[in-house]
């Protein structure tokens, strides 16, 4: 799991604050002997276990709240594999593919132009789309008039969509 703000994870040490407060604020009872005290001692003994469990649960909840707030501020990002892929499921994704067709894309480096490289990336993207995904392709010279609008994989199988840009 990646985090957009990993330096904030150092603040996880703040999760120890509720534990320290809990340990410092343990109540110390003063012994005062008087007649009704024997009934109070009996009540305290019967409720001691329940009170201890309640305090431990409250401590755990407070600590988890601090941890969750810090993790939320650190903004976790799930990758496409493993848990991220499982959580993403098979939801529909709409992609907009913008290809720069200006004169600067005619520049050749290592025998290939930038426009040819963009077409290869577009073809790779079109091969990786799922059956529910939609793709809209447009070029920068006519951004208001897309080449392909809301195309789906089923359309490609029916030969109504070109195989590559």
C-alpha cells in the first residue's frame, strides 16, 4: 500500500497518547474506614471486572480513532494488484484519450515520432479495456469533435470501431 503523504505516518506515535493518559490517570483510592464502606467495597469488587473491561475497550477505541485519523490524512492508495484489484472489482471505467496532433509531435527521436509513440500507447490502452469500459478519443486540433465517443468493447467486436487509433 502506498501513501500520498508518507511523512505523516510518523505521527502514528501519537497513538500512544491515549495509552499514556490512561496509565497516568489511573484512579488511586484513599482508604477511609467507616461503616458503610464495607458495602461499597463489596460493590466495587463485583463491578471491578466490568469496569476494567469497559476501560480497556474505551482505550482501544480511542487509540484506533487516532490511528485511523492519521492514516486517513496520509491518504493511502491501493495499487491495481492484490487488494486494490480485488476492491476495485469490475466496475465501469470511462476513459478519455487525448492525442496531441500538433506539429511538435512530428519530432523524431530514435527513428520514431512522438505521434507514433502516442498511437502505440493508445493502442495499448484500447487492448487493456474491459467489457464495461467506455473510451472517448479526441485529438487536440479538434477537441470539440471527438474521433470516437463512448465506444465499448462490444462495439469493437461488431467491427463498428477501428482496432487501433
